[in-house]
């Protein structure tokens, strides 16, 4: 799945807001934005939080941004959806199961108002 990154104004820890990442387009909720650094295009399947994410690093924590932050968030949603779906969970670990997991993620996605080029189906929930 291709994942783009979004941010939300006012949610970064004090003094860390990566203002260079805040760019149009803005979503239906004007606090949400597509990260200036993210890839966009018809290949995007979903969008995930990827700006100003508190992440663990050697020796503590740091604020990080990137699709490398958005992808694990989407993966976590996929794991939660899979755990709640016994039929898909019990399937053999093959392409059919992968396809079903992708369907679960896409069906859970909520439109944030960015348009498909920026968010695909939206934010998985």
C-alpha cells in the first residue's frame, strides 16, 4: 500500500512544530494538512500521521516527520483490524490474505477532504 503523510496544526510538542512541512492542501478540517514532503499521485492508497511524531530513538525520544512515520501508524491500524477479523486472521499467509488485509484497511479509511491524489481512500481508522 502506498501511504502519504499528513499533519495537524497545533498538535506538535511545544517548540518543535515543523512549520516547513505545513502546506496546502488543507482538509475539510483546516487544521489537517498534507505534508509538504510527501509523495502524492494516483498511486496513493491511504494517508497516515507523519508530521511531528514523537518517536523513540537511542537514548530517548525525538520528534520525527516522514512517510517513515506514517507507514507504521497505518500498519498498526491494519494489525488492529486483522486481530478483530477472525476469518481473515485464520486465512493461509498468502496473496489472498494480503489482499483481504488491504481491503480491511481501505474500507476503514475516512475521507479527510484532500482528494484521492493526496489521501487515496483517506485515513484508516
